C-alpha cells in the first residue's frame, strides 16, 4: 500500500463488493479522501501523521486483499479495520501532535463516526489510552 485512497476502492471494494455502506467505501475511502482534501490545514507534523496513518491502516488490511482467513467477509474486514485504527493512530504519532492538529482531526471526522457506535467509542478510548500510556512514559 502506498497510502493512496484508491486502495479502498480498487483493492478492497472490487474484491469484496461490500457496497456503499461497507467499510471500504463508507469509512476507509471516505476518511482517506477527507484527510487528503484537508491536508493543507495541517502543519508538517500533522501531514506526516496523516501519511504514516494512511499507510499503516492499509498495511493492516493487506491480508484482506490476499483473501487470508479471518478477512473473508465484509463484516470481518470492518472489524479488523476498526481494531487497527487506534494502533495506527498512536503508532503514527497521534500523541505527539499539538492541540491545533487535534482540532483539525476533529474537524475532519464526522461527529457520528467519532462517537456513533461501539466500534467508534472503542477506537476513541483505545487511542486516548495509548496516548495516556505515552504521556506517563514521558513524565
């Protein structure tokens, strides 16, 4: 994966046909495009975080492209993808971004997708937890 948004439509959607409400189109592609379109609003550190996160998220879905077991349905792809979100966000430097960059992230993500269900709440909680671990390590 190169971090381009076509990964979600060409590599995932073309193989699995999850439809407009499936993860590849309604979340992966949607937010890849949203962050790409708002990239200019981020500083250099924020732009680097976007790039690293895009590649990380896509690498986590390579087993789906390869049709490995555990990734063979749209529901499983969505579950595996959401499980990887907080890991990729934190690993890519989320915790080191300043308040202005966090603001840009919140302005990019739809509120309903941030707090709209168990998967999203779990994702937010895991990201915050990862940052708290980082902050305790720094202190």
